[in-house]
């Protein structure tokens, strides 16, 4: 009886030692893995590198591959090889009908209200599928209402800054990792919902004739807007001409 107790006690000691040794090996491997991670941050106008073991709060780390991949933008249509071989100028040459009216910045308004066209009109057949501009994004706004109104910046009759409602109709807005958005306006059908993660091959909706297009007499087209997170619009040509980052190459040159 005594020898059996001693044997059980010895077995328990061996198991405990094995667990301790296993945990120590696992901790060492984790330390080695963490040592391979360099966290880049900013302090003032300087680049700061620190070790993950010194983190005091939750951080989201993006690899150079993630940054480089998801800051490259493509055609909103399935043309070419998912638009990868199409420049923005190719799209403009093919899909823009009126050089003055269809570009960003052309004048709009009436009854003393002055505003600008805050997007790029790309004329394609009705019910053409539209896709995200990048290979990854999150849907942050949709409208299934063909008469949906949006507030846009304008100048009123007194010449003061103001805002006015414009009929956008059915729309989808996608937020990209870079922190900019694209909005697809005048859709016939919306295929996604708010909060949905989308990829380069996700059909966001179908082009159509909704919003102020219903009474305008214009043909079906995609009104494409790009905005900063504060809602300020800018000319899509200023961003879509840019081919994307090379953050991976930058990291290779850092002496860290």
C-alpha cells in the first residue's frame, strides 16, 4: 500500500515537472515570436519603435502586405481583369460622356443655390454590377429608398455657406482601410447591408435610375463619390490615379 502511494506521488511529481517544463518552453517560444515583432508608431514628427511586451493597451497591428494590398484601387466595374489593367483615365475615356458636366467640380444648383458636382459620373448600362474599389472594405451606409435625400454643401442666395438636400436614391458607402470612403449613387438595387465586410469580388449593387435621375432625363450611370471621414468630398481623380503604397519597401530600408 505504501509503495503504491509513493509511486502515485512520484508520478504526480513527474507530471507537474513536465507541465512546468512545457510551460517554460512555450513561454520561451512566445518571447522569441514576440521578439520578431516591431511595432511602429509616431511621437510628434518622429518614428518610434517599441517592443510588444511593453504594450499597455490593445493595439491593432497591420503588416506591410496588408497596407500595400488594400491601398490599391481598381475599377468599380468588372472590366479587364477586375480592373487591374485599367487606369482611371481609361475609365474616364470609356464611361464619361460629357467632359464638363460629368466630372467632379462642375456647377450645379438653381434658385440662388450654388453647389458643385461632388462625384464622377460613369455611364454604363442599367443594372451593371458595381464592386468595391479595393480588395477589402466595410459597408458603413446603405439606402434602399429610390428617393433617398443626402445633405450636401452649397452656397445660398446670400452667398453664405449652407447645405441643401439632394436626391441620391439608392446608395452604398464603403469604408476602406486607408480611412477613405466611396459612395455608389443612383443604384437600382443594393446587395449589401451596413456592417458587412466586402471584398474585391463582392457585388455591392446594380446601377440604375434612382434619386434625381428619375426626372433628369439622363441615362443610367454610376455617380461615384470619394470622401474623407469628416464627410468632405474630393475629386476621385486625385486618389484613383495613385497606384498604391510600397510600405513593404519602406520597412526594408529601416535600420531596426
